[in-house]
């Protein structure tokens, strides 16, 4: 009777849309109409049409539609997971699908609330969808699987969920659920999998959850739970995976957890747990993963943990554990990862740890360990991370590291290790971090201190060899570590010059060569270190001037104290802001910094400056006179010439360009530009037009042909001379290279290196182009204003 009423309601609901089918009385027709009505409200998340197979056609059945599964003529399963549909459930008529047992609409764009009418799906055993959790969901007493994960559920988990007594799998993870975990979950005796991670659940974990004796997997991590771990969890004998990490749980770890003998993974990390690690954990012989890091655990590591021979991953870091590593750890031969870092552990390391064939990561740093490092470490040939810094280790470098080519990260700094760095280390093609500072390493004279093989560490990003007894020279191969961004060789006994190859390390941000015996001048290649922000070369024997640092505008901190450097301080922020302590001890330095002498030139210095100024000016003057003399000489010669064309070609001899024949190039440029036709012009200016010329040699040059001269030939010659002189005298990396010029009655032009993308003015006057050059128009205008006369004119061009 109730089924007939439901069917009648469905037909009445869809009568306006489907009058042509009003005579149909079958359940199958009602289901089809209900699904079509819901489809009409959906949209596509893709460019395709929504559920195109869902159509009414002669002889077609909804049982043939995509995602629809029938038993007989009745729909019992709908699976539209990842179908790219978007919409809500407002038009979904649950009452028209009385035989539906499974509904999976996951991984779509559904939103809004789940209607309370969902309780009409009385046969439902599997539900996976999105929306808010309605109280009426508790009436689905046959439900075995309820997946409501990775949606935008908010609010609390209803207490009524405990009425789903048939439930075997409940997934509520990756939502915005808050409030307490309902104690009624403890009544779901058939539950095997419970996922509530990544929500905002708070309060205590209800002890009633200890009644879920069939539970196999429990994830409540990454919430805001407080209180203690219920000791009733010891009843969960079938539990294999328990994740309670990343909460605010406190108090001791219940020893009853040692009764969960089926447990293979236990994660209690990132809480506020305190007290001892329970010795009962030794009973968890199936355990492969044990994570207790970032808590407040104290006391010794229990000897019983050595019984966990199935362990693969053990992390006890960042607690307050003390005492030594139990000798029973020698039995953990399957370990791949062992993290004991940042505790108060002491004593020697069991040498047997070095025999673990599968060891990938070993981190022992920030403790108080003594004795020697395991000599056979990397015996299995797979070790990637070996971290043991900030301890009291003594003795040699482990012999096992010599051939450990799998190594990616090595940190042994701040110990008292000894050895010959050129003999104890091998080739590590994947190495990206090395820290060996503050030890007693040394290098012999045969190997020259740092092994040349270090250059093969092409992936290395961090190298710290400071505070050792390394000697001889810094190898040139250090310039092959092109990914290096941190290099610290300070406080050693390096001598000779700084290798110029360091200039190849263009990604370097921190460089410290201080407290050595380096000598000679600073390599000019340092100007390539444009990423450098911190530089310390203090306490060496370096000499020469430091003008090279004018190119390093990105420098933030510099220390060059106690060398033999001289000359004015560079005009860059790092030097302007430097303290006198970072500059002192260099008698030849001068500048406008408190504590340094001003740069007042001596008489000898005046002479040098005078020569430096006079010679370029004298050269420019001689060049100007030569130009004028040649110009008027050829003007006079032209009066007696028989043919104008011959005069033109003679004047072409004035063409001066490095390594080219002037007369030949004059003719070639005229030909390439079709006698300076407007068709070949690539730019026009106030003083001339610019042409792109491809020479027969394959070289491409830019030729600027000056506009016809005005009547005052002397004045015109003077202007042309000034421009040529400026192009010869001015030298800067941002000005276009000048090749030569030609002066004649027929054509006068200048020859430059050809650059793509047009003039600087055109690019910087265009907002979009200026953004691509990382410069705006205001910078350009200010630059022109700040430059005098002819040079500003060149910038405009």
C-alpha cells in the first residue's frame, strides 16, 4: 500500500512535465521520470553535456543509462562517482527509488544539504555523497557503508548515528566537522573502518570506542582532541592501524595499548603526551611503523623495543628521552628509517646499527652521544640521509661512507671527528647538502686539502667545511658545483689565491672564506655572483682594490676586515651600511665612513689622476682634429674630381670599422639598404634613420644614417665629431657597442652592433614592454635627466 502511495506521489510530481506518459503506472517509469527531473537541474563541470545517455526513447530503459544498475526493471545501484556533475539534491526524489541499495555520487560538484527524505531509502546499504548530515540518516538501518568524506560538511556528528547498527565502514574525514565525537559510536559493533581525520573535532575521545572490538582501522588524527588516550583501547585486539597524531592529547601513554597485538602502525606523534614509553610496546611484534615524535616523553628508551623486529620506521625525535640507545636495537635489522634526533640521549651508538642493510635515513643529531659513529653505515648501499651533528662523537669518519654513492644529505658538524677529508670521502652524484664544520678534519699535501672530486657533486646546494684544519688551496673544481647556494670554508688553513672559478657559482647567496691564509687579488669573476647577499672574506692576506664589488648590487652584508685591501669603498648599500669592524685592518682603504680615512689623493695620486684624465681627452682631441682635417681635405679634393661617383667612393675611405675594408663595406652597406631606401628603415629619430644591414660575411649591424647636413658645414662637422668622440670615449656594459663611422657628402652614417627589439626609448615608453624588462617609464625618464648632454642623447637612442 505504501509503495503505491509513493508511486502515485511520483506521478503527480512529474505530471506537468510528462503528460504524455501519464498513463504509465510502472515503478520503472516512475524511476526514470525521477532521474530525468533531477538531471534537468544539474550542470556540467566540463564542456560536455550532462549525462547524455539519460534520455527517453522508444524501447529504451533507464537500466541502460550510464551509472544506473538494475535488478529486473528496478534501479538498485547508482554510481556517478567522478562524472563531472554539479548541482544539489533539491529535485532528487528519494521516494521514487524504493529499491535503491547503493548510491555513490562522490567526487563531483554537489553542494547544499542532504534532504531529510533520504530516510525513505530504506534498503540503502552503501551511501557516498556530500552535503550536511541530516538526523534522518539514522533511519537507514540497513546501511553498511557511509562515505561522507572530502566535502564541506560542518556542524557536529549527530548522536543518532549510533542507530546505524549495520554500519561497517564510516568515512567522515576531510571536512569541517566540529564538536565532540559522539559516544554512541561505541554501539556500532560491526564497524571495521572509522575515518574522522582532518576535521575540527574537539573534546575527549569517548572510552566507549573501546567497545568496537571488530575495528581494524581507526584514524582520528589532525583534529583538536584533548584529554588522555582511553585505556579501553586495549580491547581493540583486531586493530591494525591507529592514528591519533596531530591533536592536543595529554597524559601518559596507556600501557594497555601493548595488548593490541594485531597493530602494525601506531602514530601518536605531535601531541602533548608525557611520561615513559610503555615497556608493553615490546608485545606489538607486528608493528612496522611507530611514531612518537614531538611529545613530552621522558626517561630511557625501553629495552623491549628491541623485540619489534618487523619495525621499518621508528621515530622518537623531539622529546626529552635520556639514557643510551638499548643494545637490543641491534635486532631491528629491517629498519629503513631511524630518527632519534633532539633528545637528551647519551652514550655510544650500537655499532650493529651500521649493519642494517635497508637503512635509508639515520638521524641522531642534537643529543649527547659519545664514542665513534657506526663504521659500517651504508653497508646496504641505500643510505640517503646521515645526520649526526651537534653531539660529542670522536674518532674517524665511518669507512662505509667512502663508497656510499646513494648519499644525498650528510651532516656531521660540531663533533670532534678526525680524519683526512681527501681520503675518507668518495663520489656522491646525488649529494645536495654537506655539513662538516667544527671538527678536526685535515687534508694532506698530495690531495691538496679539499678533494678535487668535490666538483663532481653537481647537485650540491649546501657545503660547510668550516672550523677544521683543511689546508693547501681551494680546488678549481669547486666552480663545477653550479647549484651551490651556501659555501662556508672559514676557519681553516687554506692558502694561495681564491679560484676564479667561484665566479661560476651564480646561484650562490652566502660565501664565507674568512679566517684562512688566502692571498692575491679578489678575482674579477666575482662580478658574476649577482645572487650573493652575504660575503665574509675577513682575516686573510688579500690585496688589491675592491672596485669589483660595485657590480654586486644585491649584497646585504659584507666583512672584509683584516686584509691588505686598498682604494675607495664601493658605493653599494652593503658597504655604505657596513660597520667599521667589517672594514678595519686594511690600511689602504678610504671612504666617507666613520673610522676610515677620506680618499684625499697624494701628490703622486694627483699625477695619476691627471694622466688618467688627460690621455683620453688628448686622444679624443687628436681624433677630432684628424676627422676635420680629412673632411676639409676631401672637400678640397672634390673640387678637382672629374666624376661625382668617384668622389663619393673616395670619401668612403673615411669609413673606419675594426677588421673591415672601409671602401668595400661602404659599397656593401649602400647595396644592402638599396641606397638607404625607406623600405629598409627600421627606426627613425630626430637626427637620423636606422637600418638593419646583413653583410656578406653573415654579420648583422645597425647603421644610423644622419640627416642631410645644414648649410654650416663647420658646425655640422663639429656635431658629428662630438657624437663620434662620445661613442669612442664612453664605455659601459649597457651602451651599444660602436663599430665605426663614415663621413662623406653623399652619405654619413654610424655603425653599431645590432640588437633585437628596437630602441630602449620605444620599449620603456610602452608600459607592457617596460614590465617585461622589469623597468618602468619613470626609471627611464629619471635616467635621462640624470645624465649630461651627449650621454643622455645616446641613452635616448
